[in-house]
C-alpha cells in the first residue's frame, strides 16, 4: 500500500513537473516571439525614418542646387538676351525670352515643391498660407489657415506635416471638388490637433487607402507613422472633417 502511494506521488510529481516545463516553454516562446516582433517593428520604423530623412535631405539639396545653379544660369541668359535686343539683333528674341521666363517659373515651382523656402525661416503656418494662396489662384478653391495658439514644433515635424497636408489637399482638389477648405491648428498642453474640413464630395481616407494603388495616400500613412501621429475622421453630414493628433 505504501509503495502504491509512493508510485502515485512520483507519478503526480512527474506530471506536475512536465506541465510546469510545458508552461515555461510556452512562456519563453511567446516572450521570444513578442521580442522578435518588437525588433522587426523597430527595424521597420528605423528604415521608414531613414528613408524619409534621406528624402528630405535630398529635397533640400536639390532645391538649393535648383535655386543657386539653374535659376542663376537662366537669369544670366535673360541678361544676355537684353544685350542682344539692345544691339539690334531681334530675330526670335520674344520667343527665346518667353521660353526662358517659363523655364525660370518652372524651376521656381520645382524648387518650392522640393523644399519650401519659408518652412525653416518663417514656420509651417506661413508656408501653408503661401502655398494655399498659390493653390487658390490655380483652383478657385477658397483655402484658409487658422492658428488658434502659438505653434512651435521641430523642423522635421514641420516638413512632414507640410507634406501630409499637401498630399491631403492635392487629393481633395483632384477628387473632392470642394469650394472651400479650412486648416485649423489648435495646441493644448503637448498635443497639436490639426482640423481639416472641406465641403467637397464625401471621402473616407481609411477606406480609400485600402483600395488605392497610388503612392499619395500611402505617403500620408508613412509620414503619420513616422510622426507617431493619428488621423481621425469626424462624422459630419455636410462636410469632410479630419483631425491629425500629434504629440509635440
């Protein structure tokens, strides 16, 4: 009888040990998987940040080269053309001058799109107002930028936010056909809220991003991820209303 009790005790002890070992193995495996997924996410975030940092740096370099080299060369050509006209050689002068003027304007436009010069010197609000002023002339859409509180954010965040708002409004102009749009900035404690409202056709960003094959909407998502920002849709019947929340 005593031997039987000992056998039962050993059997249950062995079973308990096996269960504990199995649980320990499962816990270790889950812990490893969790750590592995975190490492992969960190690698993905780092690659995304590096990619966008390289893009921003290249845009700055190209914009500077465009301004310092190409625009200077084209302006020099205009000076030479003025000399040609003064000397009485006027054949094809007007055609050449118009072509050079168009090239200069195109170079300015490309340089501005690569890296808006106001962004670093005057900030995000001034840059957006300047950009939307030009966009209003081209589209006849009324854009307004409202800053309810003093906005002070790092240059990198300014750049990414400008690109996000540029992509959103470009998509809005192309597909939404609005007559007016307002961008409202509100800062509370350490959180920046950017309200984007327009009276165009109904648009659901989160649904469209799943169906989109283009890079525009995906670029918005990538930049939001880099900033650790959140884009939320506010349900309204009469207008499209989105809010970007960002810790600053």
